[in-house]
C-alpha cells in the first residue's frame, strides 16, 4: 500500500478508529523492542491480535508495519552506497564515514 492510499484510508476513519490504529501500532512497536533477540514479524503480531483489529484497520496497519520492518535494525550496519554531494559532482561513499562521525541522510522528492 502506498502512502497516499494509506492516508486516504486514514482520512476516512473516525476518531475512535484512528485511536485504535495508534494504540495497535504502539503495541506492535513495544513487542518488537521486547523481542530484540528474536525476529518477530508484523504478520505474527497482527495474527496474535486477532479480532482486536477491524478489517478497516488491517490494511493500513500492515502497510505501516511493513515500512517499519524494512531497513536495518538498531545496531545493524546500514548497507553501503554512494551518493552525490549536493551542489557538486563529487560522490561520497557511506562507509567512508564509519568510525569518524555521525551521518544523517535525508531522502525526499522536490517534484
């Protein structure tokens, strides 16, 4: 599910459904933290919640949980890649900063 579709669904929800959505996401994220040594998936947590999740909430929850499960976990090393420096043709490799200083990368679209 794309962000636009999720946002459209969220806009159609009542306040109580949005509160449920937030509550379930908080529960999901706290369960993930508690299971730091094990790999628990969003699907497993959603299945455990059973009827607690209405059909209207299931699709946007799955989309957010899938997004949260992508990328490296806390403590895992980020994949290495090259990016072009803003305002120049110089390319920089992420791993060149390892052990030297923190790096923040912002991805966005300006279209």
